[in-house]
């Protein structure tokens, strides 16, 4: 199983150092799904990348999700990304081993 990374939102400065729409926060999810049971685990978080150097600035309208996912992973470091993905996989395996669950009350 491979983790799936997705960008759910970007927060950006309208103006910063002569540039427009400079991303300052990335909301993302990292998800693991068990193909057999359909169960999943997910981490939703955000990151505040330091904006020290805008020399490699990409115009907001030219950003791609793949590029922003790479930003997030670079900020987290390879070790942290691997650890997050493994923790999600471990949690998913625990959920699958326990079996399906549901919530609710019988009188509703």
C-alpha cells in the first residue's frame, strides 16, 4: 500500500516582497487505504514553510499539486515523511485486524 498525499488548501500573502499570492501555509492530507476492506487512516495537517528566498518563485496560477506536495515533503524531511506513512500503515493494519466498526445508538 502506498500513501496518497493531497493538498486541500493554500493560504497565501496577497503581496510579499514585490510578489503576488505567495503561499505561506499548506493544508494537506496523507492517507493509507486497505484495498480489501476499504478502511483508511489519514493525517490532516498544515505546514508554515519559511519564506526566506523567493528566487525560485512560482506564480500562484502555475502551481501544481505535485509541486506543492514536494514542498511539503521537503519541509518535513524524508525521515519524517517515511515515519508518518509507516505510522498510518500501522494504524490501518490495527484497524483491519480488529474488523469493521460502526457508531450510533439503537433508538435513533
